[in-house]
């Protein structure tokens, strides 16, 4: 093995040990016109059920199913505090996924979002 290959391999091991996933990809979810301020949209990709939310012009993506009782959050209420589950009223912070009140205790998974040419993309693993 050449020295350059050894350095490259070592570098890859260090990156891998940080927990980053090289198998993620950006999936087009919708256009920006489909998700106006104050709106939420459900989006499925493979086995992932994702919630897109436009809170004051910022787009967030989280898991769509409540971690407490498997309720679909797209039927919930969007507010400055986050998205509130329609079943037991736990509110989840859209940026962190952390529940703000009981009964939910487990955070939602959050996803990176980017906008390119008026299209919204979500990074999924």
C-alpha cells in the first residue's frame, strides 16, 4: 500500500469515527410554493415519515410520528413553540426535536433542510 493510500485510509477512519453517515442523500420534498409560512406538509421517503414545517419563514424537517403514542403530527398545531401533537398535546421543538412538555419524553429525529431554486430538499440516511 502506498503512503498516500495509508493517509487517505486513516483520514477516512477518523471521519467515520465522528459518527457521520456517508450514505445520506438529499431528497426533493416539495417546492417552496407548496409550504407557505405557518403551514405543515407530510412527506414520505422509503420507510421514513417526515414532517415539513414553515415556521416564520424557516423550514424544518422532523419525524412525523409522535414519540409518545404514534400520532401523526401533520394533524397537529404549529406555533412558535413548535408542533403540538393532536393526541396528547405534547409540543416538540422543531429545531431540536425535544419535547417541551409531557407526556412525550423522547425527542423527534430532525433532518437537515436546504432550498435550491425554490425547491425544498431533506437530507435522509
